[in-house]
C-alpha cells in the first residue's frame, strides 16, 4: 500500500494522481472518477473528517483528511496463487 499526502490539494485531485502513480497510467487516461464516486461529495465529506474507501481502476483507495492510501487489488487464480490486477 502506498501513501500520498494531500499537500493542500483536493482529495479527488490527489486520488487521480495517486492511482496514476501506482498503476503507471497517466492521470488523463484514467476513467472518469465520477463513474465510481461523486467527486464533490468526496471532497466535502473528507473535509468533514470522514474516511472513505472505494475501488477504482484496479486499486483499493482510502481517503482521509490528510492522505490517500492506494493498493493494487489482488486476485487469486484457480490454483490459489495471487494475481495482481
């Protein structure tokens, strides 16, 4: 799991940059975040101290008031071996 500080940026902006970094995909090529979660609502509730977790582009994302945590989702194949998404 990788941690990214908000550093004065909005939670949604940090989510996009963080997922782009973890997946090696340019942020401009990621699917629209609003297909997964309402960006305005995310910014609002995180600003109120709520922690939010959701799946986005093959990752598990957790947003707190101070940081974004991003982890690749792990799948298990038919033989029980972990397969990274």
